[in-house]
């Protein structure tokens, strides 16, 4: 993989193609069905959550502890990789569903009603 790729110069298609290549090369497509991918996402979210279990970890702690930051980053990447594989399996265009759902969120959580609060004013 090209190590110079970063968020500001990488497309979603790149992630989709990389995950698809990785899965196909190992002949894992048979394992990457929607149910198992959704469960894998949940498991990886749990692994991320476990890092924080029974601890009070501040943002400063995360940024000042290289190993902790790497562990958190690895679990975030695991969640993302399985999510990308789910997009591939369902043939979903992430940009389209993101725009549609953000529009719904804008309408559901209007600034007038939810300014500074999660509860309707
Ligand atoms: Mg993991």
C-alpha cells in the first residue's frame, strides 16, 4: 500500500477496492456475508470499547500514550475495514447514503430545536 495516502487525497473507492482485493486473495468472500460482517463490526466495536472499560481515559492521555493511541487506532481501523466489506457485499454507495441520511438528520434534529441539547427544546 502507498503510505503517502491520507484522508485528504484518498477516495472511498480506494478503500472498497483494497478490502475487496484482501478478501478475494484469501478466498474469504464466502465468510463476508452481511450477517457475519455485521457481527464482526459489533465485535470490533466491543474491542474498541474494552480499551476504555473501567478506566477514565482523557483525550490528553490518548494523545500522550503512543501504545494506547495505536491500540485505539487499530480497533477503529478494524471497525472501518469490516464496514467497508459490508458496503462491498451490499453494493452500497456510501456517498449517496451518507448524503441522504445527513439530510434526514438535518430535518429531524433542527438547530432551532436541538441547539446545545440532545433533547428537543
Ligand atoms: Mg480488533
